C-alpha cells in the first residue's frame, strides 16, 4: 500500500497542510529547521499506529489549542484485496486520478481505488481511527490489526525496540507464525530451577532473611505451609515477546552505533514485509558517513515494494538524490506548503544542477544570492561584526549566503529559488552589463526580489575603495601585500603611472589612486576568495565606527541588506 494524499490540521507545528502526492516511491522532505518535516512523518505514523495505546497530550495540538481537534487524513492506494471487501471497507472506497492527482469520492474504472483513513483527537485526548468517504462521513472504525497491515515503520533517533520481536516490529512480521508464550514461560521456569541448584551459595543471605520472616509469621499466627525462602516470582519476571531481541553472539544489536542500527532496520523493513511497506526515515544522515549514506540510498531506490518518506539536513543526501525525489517544505504561521523540486514550472531554471551545487541554500529559509566568493566572504565578516554588536546572526534569521560564481548566473539562481517559495535577495556588481544588466535587475525586482548593486556601475572592490576612510584603504593594501602575499605595490603602481612611495603607509590620498587601487584589487583577485573576503572585512571594521562612512553607498546598502535579513 502507498500513500496518495495527506491532509493535516492542528497537529503540533502544522495548522494546515494539503499534499497530493505523485506516483513515486521516494519523497525526501527538505527545508529549514522547524518547518514541520518531522511532524509530517509523525502524522503518517499516528494515522496507522499499530498499537491501541497511543498516548497524546496538549502539546500535540497546534499552539496547544485543545479546542481545535487534531485531524489527520491519509489516502492510500495499491490496496490489499481484504481492504476492498464489502465486509471490510469496500463501501468507503474512493477514486484517485494518478494524472491530475485529484480525489473523487466515487470509485471508477478509470481511477485507482483508494481508502481514506481519518485520525482524530479532541480535548479528551482519545484517538479515533475511521475509514470514511463523503457517502459515509461517520466512517467505519479502522482497527488496530488493519492499521498494522499497512506496515508503517518509523526509523528515528530511538529505534532500539525495532530490533526486538515486540508487537508491530518488522522482526515480528518477518518471523513465521509461532506462539512464543510457552517458550518464554519455560524460560522463566528454567531460571527458577537454575537458581535452586546454587541456593546454598548464591542465596545464603537471602534465605537467612526468609527464615527470620518465617519466625515472625508464626509468631503472628500467619500460616506457614512449607519453608520460607527467596525465589523468583514468575509474574514479576514477566518475560514478553519484546524481551526477545536480536543479538550478535551474546551482544544485543541495540548496542550497535546509531547509523549501523538505522541501516539494519531499513534492511529488515524491506526484507520482512512481502505486501509492501511505508518506511519513515527521520534525518536519514544521522550517524552515517557519506559513503554509507550513498549505500543506504541505493538500497532504498532498489526497493520497489516500499514507499519511503525521508527528512534530511545533509547536503550529502541532496547530492545523492534526484530532483524528482526532493520536496521543499515551507511553514508560515502553521500553514505548510510542500513544493516538488521537479515541478514543470521549474524546468527552465535547471534546478537539478543548482541543487547539487548549492545544497546548503536549499536547507535555509532565505537565500542571498551573491555574485561571487568575495561578496560571500565580505558578508560573513559583516555578519560577525553585527553579532559583535549584539545583533542576531544571519543563520538565526534562516539566511544562507549563496555563491553564484559569476554575474551571468545570478538571475537564473535567484529566479529558481524564488519559484520554490524561498525568500530571495541579490547582491551583485554593476560593472559588467553583459553579465548582469539593469534589465536583469528590473526583471528580478518585478518578481519581488530585492537587488543590491553598487552606485557608479562599480564592482565591490572599486566601490569599497571609493567609500573607505583613507586609513582603511592603506590597511587593505597592506593586507593584500603583507598577509595575502600579493604584489600589491607593483600592481597599483603599474596602473597609477607615477612614483609611489615604497612604504605603502606613506601614500598620499587622491581620487585617481583610490580608483587604481580598486581596479588592481579586482583584476588581481586580492579578495576573490571566501576566506580572504572575510579577512578583508575584518580589516575594515574601524571604518564602520565612522558616522560619515555609514552614509556612504557601502554602509547604506549593507544596512538595508541586514534589515531585509532581519525582517523578511
């Protein structure tokens, strides 16, 4: 059985979600933290919870508002024959159009028969499961044995129970029908016999206490049928199927490393469920090295009987998956939207390549597309400077700095992320219209993407050296010459075409010298590297203390970028 549609209302961080799924076996949910990716997996698990004793509390309601009932509705296709029987849920069957992804209440020969399960919890905290349709809105109880048959398994951070034969685990389903009750009862009796054999040694002190207790009993008139002694109470031992766990020799496999444990569970889930399964894999990268992530995802792809819902914050996972397997989750005030990275409207943006080259940005809420590494490094330094002033960081505001690696790529990247419903802004040079033109700026602004370019049709380096106080100009040249090992003196002098003091600190300010320093820095690539751009900004920090510098183009536009990051 496989999921076709998910609807969630008032569950944890989700106020509302409607998601119609294409016919596929792998759905990897990506996006910033707290966008409710794990909550969606939990909702699926609760809708098909394989036990009767599900415990909930007020925190499971959206914003703890218990007056708003939790409603989770999940429609499943590829039904087993038993579910289609009129004696079961045949009267609740509906139709699913696999092309338009539309649900019809009446089944039809041209539509896939599906069953919609509704899970509800009110303020009394009593969960209810029914199979329903519009023709039968009250529904038919969807009982625990049938929920178990859907075979939904969660592989999360704590999955030790899945490595035992407890009810509902993949191991239990993998085991041929066999009653273990008598086996476990015999194990308890054997333990009593073993204890009796060594009684004179192992229980000497305990039996002494039992003898004293017998004396007190007789003194108080309590009947003594035989002799008081210490022994195992079989009802207290209470060996259950869940106590039978998978071992490697004498070592329980629950002691495996987290990553190994989760990989093993995924394999057991695939192997043990002949009718198919729905596996929920939260944070698939946890505990795994990149090469094992690759192996695990290959294993998942080869499983044609199962349907997998994954979540991740790992760039490695994004690079391993195809664009058709990625779904971006956005949560605005509890209203959750899920967008396929393979949407038809995104084909012109070549999203697949951008995901592979810009993975970190896809895991953020906001994206600032920067023309190159210099801008990224410069803004990292600016971020540290603002943090030092007591401000919250870019990362706190969910912002990722994205290196477009060239002005010609800025527009396409910004449009791609905007089309995926990210908040997007652009920082680019204005010195090359053939790479990023005023028309490109206008196109992006029309899409609601704020664009920052420097006045005077200048690059970042040229603009900075125009705006800086002279001491910061000198400090920047010394950084390039003495720390970054560029021939800065020679590079500037070849442009200045006049004598320059060998001692950079003695250079006399002039407009021409400022221009030539900016051009030398740009063409020689003094700061065209993320690390060097960061170092450069830190050299300029004293300039930011100047009220006059704050009014310059650089100061004004950096301030606007920060305001956008804080408030959007």
